[in-house]
């Protein structure tokens, strides 16, 4: 493997880093600062009216009907166009790849449109959820070697990569993403799996709270794709807009997907976390934030924007602070101090203004009195959103890492089980 290591480590051939999540798949070249592309973690599946009917299938009533030919739409440019009968499906479930056929469609798109190069020229480093199962790991290894013929492959836990991106080999990684928030202790580059704690309070949960609140206020949440033109209106006026003529039978899954982008924009622009538990008086003294909806309606949001985020720290529902302290408490006593000494905050949902400060306060109250608590949260949104990807980019370009890869030769000799042996 060492002779091949020079080839992978050299500048001629760039290793690729893939970081799949519930919100998106981040992909790009190792040694770069940011991913080359961020592709939504969903695929549009619609009828392909242009394709010839290839086969006939018999139905139980013996009527012969043409089988459906499907067309797949990957990435925002193709997904965000209203199309008749387009279903939006995700290939992720509980942080792991679940629908392999859809995932392959995304990989095909990535190589042809994003990387624009043959897969056999690039070693591939993949991030994975810390609770990924053996069967999934082997399946991915097999897919990359068998279908894409990659020269080398490696799989790393995303918490390890996020810690690594922040210059730590030991850290408590608090990752707040789309579908959940998790606390994962990493010690000397290894995940302490027995102390992983997860909670379903993430970005999607917050979007749901925002939607309920806005609808209760009677605010029209028509996304931009419904709107042809809008009149200029005063604040608090009823929005007046010309609706767009849309294709018939738009699916519920596509409309929900588009609604999610609207709600995410609202929560990132308006919602904020108070540094201490929600208090009406404190919140009302902080300046309001103005927001305009796609319909043209706009208004100021004041104390309610803090109330919406409060649920992420609700101790009755395993909020972020409780999550982190419980996880540390489940580790050996001699590791706890070093975990409290580097708490790495990562994930797109952690970009809510005030999130790290509130987590710091909640942890301070829960940690033993003599503990030196250090919160590490990158200032830039890029570093926080792409933490695991950046860690992978650093790791795959380090000289000493080059002998760690599973080479195609090793795969041919020992098969997919190599991944359990070589990738902790």
C-alpha cells in the first residue's frame, strides 16, 4: 500500500471527500477549504414521458399496462422547478444512507456534473454517522469499489472529523443538524459509542414550530414559486399578489420540500436563542427583526422569535445542554475533564444566533464546580455547517494518513469486511 500511498498523497490526483447528511451531501476535493458542491439530500422522482415504454407488466386483473418509466431530478436547479407528479424522496434515515438506488443517482450526478472526472482516478473518503451499522458500512465499501472502481476508500465518523476540523483529537461534539441534535464524545480520535446521546430536537423540529406559529398568526406562507408578481404593501396590510399558473397535480412531498426552504430562511433570519431561559421582559427589550415573506407581506418580530428557539433547550425534552452533560456523565471519570475542556459545536442548526452561548451557560450549570469549560464554535458559518467535511479534507491530505486507505488491491484480496478492520 505504501507505494500507492505516494500516488494518492501526491498533488496530481486529488482525493474526494463526501459528507452525507439529512439536509445535504457535501462533496469536494481534499486540501480545499470548502466543499465544491452542496447537493440537497433528496431526489425528485417523476414520470419520464419522453422515454419509450420498455416492458409490459401483467396486473392481477390480467390487464396489460405499460410499466412506469421514471426520471430522476438531483440538485436545486432541477428540484426547484414545479413539475406535475414529481415526488421528492430522501435517501437518508436516522443519519444513515437508507435508499441506495436514490443515493446512487446522486453519486452519478456528482461525478458527471460536479467533479466531471472518472471515479477511478480519485480515492474517496466518506464521513458516516457515529452509530452507523456494519451492514451499511460494508454496502458503501462494496458500492464504491464495485460500481465506481475507486482506487482507494476510507470511512470516518463525522464527529471525529468535526473535532479534527477544530484541531482536537479529544472533544465532546455537539452536532445540531436538520433532524436531530446529538452529543458524541471523541477520545484520541475514537468515538466512545456507549455515551452517544441523541434527541429529535433539530432544524426540522424548529421549522415545524415556526410554521405552527406563523399559521396561527394568519400569515400566508405561499412560497415564491406560487407568485407571479406582488404589489408593494404596507406592514400589516393583507398581501396582494398575482398567483402563478402552476402545473396540475403538484405532489404534497414537493410542496413540503419547497415550504421547508421558506421556513428555514425565516428561522435563520429571525429566530434567536436567549442566553438564559426565556423571559418575556428580557426578550422584549431586544430590538425586533424585520422580515418580508415571498407574498410581499412583512412585519417586525420581537419576543416571540426567542420563544420559538427555546424548545431546543427544553430540559423536559432533552435539550442541548442536558444532552451534552448526560453524554459526558456516561464516560469514564478520567476523560470527563478533557471533554468539558473542548466542547465542539457543529451542524447547520447551531448557526442560530445565540446557540453556542446558551449551550455554554446550560453546561456551566450542569458541570461539576471545579470544571474548566471551553466551548469551541467556529465563527464562520461555513466552518460550522461543513465541520465534518472540512475535517475530512484535512485528514485525506495528511501525509501520514496515506497508508491508512483501503486500496482496491486490498479490497480484491479481502472483500468488503476490510472496512470493519481498517476504519474504526
